[in-house]
C-alpha cells in the first residue's frame, strides 16, 4: 500500500513537473509576447508623440496663418478706407476748383465794374466840368 502511494506520489510528482515545465514554457512565451507587445507599444507611443508634435506644429502654423489672414483683412479694410478718402479728396478738389473759379470770376467782375465806375466817374467829372464851363459861358454870353 505504501508502494502504491509512493507510485501515486511519483506519478503526481511527474505530472506536477510536466505541468510546471508546461507552465514555465507558457510563462516564457507570455513574457516574450509581453516584451514584443511592450516594444511595439513603445514604438507606437513614440510615433504618436511625433504625430502630436507635428500636429502641435501644424496648430501653431495654422494659428500663425490665421493671424496673417486677419492682418491682411485689416490691411484690405485700410486700403478700402484710403481709396474712399482719395475719392473724397478728389471730389473736394473738384468742388474747390469750382468755388475758386466762381470766386475769381466774381473778383474779376468786381474789378471790371470798379474800373468802369472809375472811368464813368472821371467822365462824369469831365462832363460836369464841361457843363459848368458851358453854363458859365452861356451865362456870360447872356449878360
């Protein structure tokens, strides 16, 4: 009976050793798989980090371009305002030229009228003087 038990124990021991060897093989394979997966994961993490950096750079570039676009929009607005101002200045210059021409015409008319007035005044004085002389002569002749 003891021999049977020893036989059973040896059989169990053998089965346990085989089971242990099997489990060690499985552990080795699992460890190998975990190591491989860890390496792959590390590579993927590195790739993702690089992609993230590229994406951050792209975000920065996009933000920079957006800023430039906003500056261009401001510039376009300023150009439009300047064009409007130039147009208004041209209109004012035209308006001022008309006012200047009217003013010069009026001034020339006033000068011409003043000259005519002075000439008429001189003629009047001459005629008055002639009239007085004639009147005086007539009166002398009658007396």
